[in-house]
C-alpha cells in the first residue's frame, strides 16, 4: 500500500462541469484543479549518473607525481598537497554518500521516470500501458483503463500520446469488458455489462480493437483511430451498483433525520468492535467496505477485532447475528489524525457479501463527474440523534446539501480547516447533521437514477450546530487510491 500517485492516474474533483469533450489531461496529467502531489514532479532533477566510485585506498598513496623535482616537492609542499587532496576526496565522498542516501530515502525515479509501485525500480512513461510488463510485478500494465463520467465511458491510456481515449464499440465483447474491470481492481465475478454509447460530443481520437492481432492482451490489440465504424463507444459497468430498492423518504426526522426502510440504503454497514457499534461504512464490492481512517486508528487497526453487519436496520438484530469477519484493514497512508486529512480506509471482508434487495454496493464516483455546488445528498447511520447522545437503535437517514468549500472555509464556519480531501454537507442553520457513531458512513447522491458515494462521514464541531456543518472525506479524491488498493490486495 503506497501513497504516491502513479500515472496514468486520474483524480476527479467535486464541483466541476462534466465535460465529455475536452481532454482532461495534458501530457498524461490532469490539468484541472490540482492538489500537491508527491509524485515525480516535472521539475525533478535529471538523472545523475551514480557510477562515481572513488578509490578506497588512503589518499596519500594515490599521489603519484610524474616527475617531482626535489626543489618543488619539499616536505612542506607535499604535506599541504596531501592535506588539500585528502579534504577534496573526503568532501567528494561525503557528497556521493549524500546523493546515495537521498536516492534511496526520497524518490529514486529521477528525471521523467515512473516508479513501479513501492519498489525502487523505475520505467519511462512510454513503457507504461504498452502491453509489455516492464515492472517486476507488472504495475506498469495495471490501471491502464478508467471509467469516465456518470455514463461510465471506458477510456484507455495511450503510452504513445500520454492521454486517455474512449474505446470503439466495434468488436467489443464481455470478455474484453471483464479484462478491463479486473485491470481496474474489480473481481471478474462482479462484472455487470458493456453497452454501446453514442457520443454526443466530437472526440477526435479513439482506441480501436484489432481482433486479428496475436495474443490475448487487450492493450496489444488496441490502436489509435480517428473514428469508430459503429459510431459508438464502450460504456462499461464493472459492478451493478447504486440501486436502492426503495424511494428515499423525503421526511426529515442521524440528527434531524428519519428512520430508514430496509433496502433504502443497501450499501450502509454497521462496524462493530466487541459487540459495540463504533462506525458506519459503505459497501463498494462484495468484499470491500469504505470507511473513515479515524475509525481504524491505533488499537482499532486489528482486523480480527471487527465485525461488519449488512442488510440490518436494528442494532438489537446485529447483536443476535454473527456478522462478517474482516481480513484486512488499509488506512490511507497520508491520513493525518490532527487535521483529518485523507480520512478514508478500506476493509476487506474474509468472505464476500451476498447481494440482494437489502445488501448492495454504492457506485464510486468516476473521474469527470460533476456534483452541483449545492447538490442534494443523503447521510445515513446509527449515530447519535443529538450532540452527546447514545448511538441510535435503528438506522436513520437525512437529506443534506453540499456546501461549497469556499463557504465552508469562511471565518464564521471552519476558517480554513477544509482541505481538498474534505467536503462539507448539511445546513449552516444547523438542525440536521451526522453525529458521533455516523463516522465512516456514506454521504450519497442520486444522479442518472444511480446512487453515488460522494463522501465518508469524517468530522465536525459538535452536531447540527449553527455554522458547523458535517465534514466528509471527498471521495472523488480517493477513488484512484481505492482502485489501486483493491487491485493490489485481491
Ligand atoms: C463523530 O465523532 C462525528 N457533525 C461525526 C460527525 C460529525 C461530528 C462528529 C459531524 O463521529
């Protein structure tokens, strides 16, 4: 589990117009709003040859004057020459040692090279997604596909032009769809469907399948093309997600919410430690739960201590059943317990959940998805129904609205504490909010008849107080990290 972003990476940010035409990347990098990325900046120093070996013999033995006339080479001159040579060699040695330490401690990928996962192996950008495994674990051939926007447009990264392209539906089939989903980090068993989508906007370049090409590697079969013969591109859904079997109840009775119905929020889970509900979570695949990093901090990071309950509304019912055991907990490596930056974690279950009307995954937001500045969302959980209260006996949910970060960061609200990995939702007038025990649980929105995970409940000053709305992990910032970890821990 590592934190550095690896191209071809793709971040999506809230509050951006969904643009299906404009290229999102320049030279393989997102050109929209960026947050400081620790990943190989363009300005890193160019590769410095490391073959700077020094003779290991004492400096004095290396001074061999070709001819040393006795008059010049007096003992005094020889002594000072030796001294200055020794100092020079010592300084050079220290500099080389420094460079070597720096090389291993910091990023060893000099110049424009890209690191293979967490290994000290680097490859050039043109080796990424070129159909050849150049990294020891093949990391350069993972994550070469992404789904773009709310219509799940399949896009493939081209190592040649260092950009993402939609894929022509010509000759596409479910087998290719499954391969692309597995590359993203999904299990092949969750594969849902590939559909032909008419592009409403003029793309100028596509990826096309050459079915007569040798081998089974999807990426070796793809080539750049100016058009698709069918005129349509692939829309790919790797999991049937975001379906609620009930229309959400618009009554506003969490704090200020109302009791939920079974199947209304089928992705909501209750996370238990020793028969006590501690946090909420959201199902994203049969095996993976998204929650908050602060829920699994310190002594709570031991997977065997946790039980996960899905498809149950009442806490007393959970106490009567066994729940699902947790195999692995992965906390965001850049989670900061002080600032709550990157407050997200993944739980991998020991056995997969069986999906039905009451248990099912929420959709992870795709890059390029737009949320309105005041998008209507919902929060749910078994958290307290008032500040300082007990966790609630039944699942509650409430309607909240996103609050723009500029507003949420204003002096009277959170005065600059809202980072790009956070998103505010609720009401500045108070009354409705998440509270203790809702942490890790979902902030969702409905778009194009599907429910999407916008955030995970993270923090706030009190609950439902004036000018102190709930703060959630900004899921659009975490999807790449989530896929990368699902991929690496399958
Ligand atoms: C908590 O401690 C917590 N009002 C969750 C949400 C909020 C505050 C605290 C937001 O779990």
